[in-house]
């Protein structure tokens, strides 16, 4: 079976083509800050053609994308201009001429990869957590990734930070408060330290008291939201992926401590086995199982 997996991200596109005989080829593209969805798709299709020429006629395609995947579009995907206006499925079927096509949210695709082949393999109830520019989770129940009634299960990045009495339309979301880009922006405004993401912030902050305080506040807020999810489904294991895991023990040690303090049955906390490639691996698995 010849399959193609494509992982569309907010800043990059990763592609992997696998031939029936077992050979595989990959390619990666960077997305420009103001690049349009049409441009991203065009460049991704060019790269896909190069890979497909090497593996032969495609049997199936699997796609991972930010946002909530609907029948005719991808909702809540603001990082690439015009992405939510695309009928992604129709464009892909037209381009590749395959009927076997599966499209999934990127965090859910990563969870699928970890559940089937990675750090969550063998756990019937588990949780995949993405901590990066965006924050989201993917519950796994009876070995299957939970999608929800609208495909939006686990979109905890939209959760509100702060006391209920203070909530308003301008209240920060978890993603704005603790996600890589939002946290770096807050620290830069308060302390003048600039970093491209939260993991870089930890190494650049050094002994900066404001940066260290904001980092721990962010970890506390992440732990608070995770504790609610954990109490809801009682997972045996949590795998954490996303760019923030580059912070290493500066993330894992306080997060483990907060969860151990708050929960009667703290789950095992592990790192994603596939790291930044988890969503791409999930896209390939989607292709293998597409009908």
C-alpha cells in the first residue's frame, strides 16, 4: 500500500510518503508569517508530487491540520491566512485523485500515533497533551481517540484563566496565558526578555525573577486544567508533546509535583515518543486505515 501523510502546522508543513515495499521519504517546508492558505497548499502539493513520483501511485492520503475538522472546512484555524475558508477535503481529493482520504486535527493525529505505536501504546485510558504555541489535549478511551460531538474534544486552550467572578470577553484563555507564544509575549512586555517560544524562554531567562515567576504561573495554570481532565477520565498515563517539552525538567518537575498534590490517583507522566513528528506519524496511520 502506497500512502502519503501530510502534517500542516502553523509554521511548517511535514510530508512523508511510504511505499508498499517499506521505503519512505520525507520533506519539510516552512510557512511564511503572512503566507496565504493557497500558497501553502500549492507548495505542499509540489513537495507531495516529488515524493509520490518516488513511491508510485497512491492508495491513500492522511492529513493532520490545526483546528476543528468539519465536512467542508477546518474551523478555528487562525494561524494560516484563509485556512478556515478552504474545503480541504475537496482540494486534496482533486489533487491526488484518491477516494481513501482521512483528515484529523493535529493533536488528535499525534495522540493516534502515540496510542498505536508510541508512548501510550497499551494504555486503554490515556491522555495526550500538546504544549506549544497552542495548548490542547486528546483523551483516549478504550484505545480510541475521543473526537467529541463537534470534533472539538480536548480544546482546553480555549479555557478561561482566572476566578469566575473576573471572567469577561477580554479574559485570557489558557493558550494566551500559558502557550509558548503568549507566554513569551507576556514576559517580553514585563521583563524585556524576547524568545520565540516558551522553551527558549526558560534558557534565556536565566535568573530573571519576573520570567521565572511567569513560567511557574503558566505551569500552575496548565496543571489546573489538566487536573480537571484527569479527574474526568482517570487516565493511567499522560504523554506530553509540543515545543514546550524542550524545557525539560523545568516543565516536567513542577507539573508532576502539582498533579501529585492535587489528585488522588496521579497518572504516569511521560514524554511523547515521536516528539515533533507525532502529528506526521499520525497522518500516515490515518492514511493506512483510510477507506
